[in-house]
C-alpha cells in the first residue's frame, strides 16, 4: 500500500491509498482522479496516462523500459527527466509518499 498524491495541472491535490500490485494509473482511474485518461487501458500504447514525477522521486522509481521511453515521445510536452507513463509504474510500499502532477492536457 502506498499513499500517492496526484496533482492536477491547476494544483489541486488528491492523496489516496493505492494497493500494491496496481499501477499508479489504476490508482487514479479507480478513484476518479481527473487528468489521467489511460485510453489504452494500460497497454503502453497511448501515452494518455502521462505525468510529471516530483523531482525527489525521479531516481527512486524503477527505470523506464524502452517501450515506455518510445511512447513518451507521443505525450503532451514530455519532460525528459520527469515524465513517466503511470500505467508502467507498479505500486509497492516503496512508493509511499509519491507525488505526480498531470500535464495541462493528455494528447
Ligand atoms: Fe495507455 Fe498508459 S494507459 S500508455
């Protein structure tokens, strides 16, 4: 279980507890958090689950695999350092306190 704070583009914060084994995207989707669309349902094929990870968390997350890296090229205004696809990040206890911010829009 990890408490994850999802921050809307405008600054509104939603902190929720997400079960281990779900993805960061599923945590947002299952709790109706706006700003993460996840059109492909988590298949790493749409880039509409894009977020900017808080700087202090960038190094703590598992590295991006090449498929996520490629798909991020299609995201709206990706930041090479902080952008991630939330469907590719599995929740574990180690993610407790994670903060992510949604972009102005998904593609
Ligand atoms: Fe489509 Fe993440 S949900 S790439």
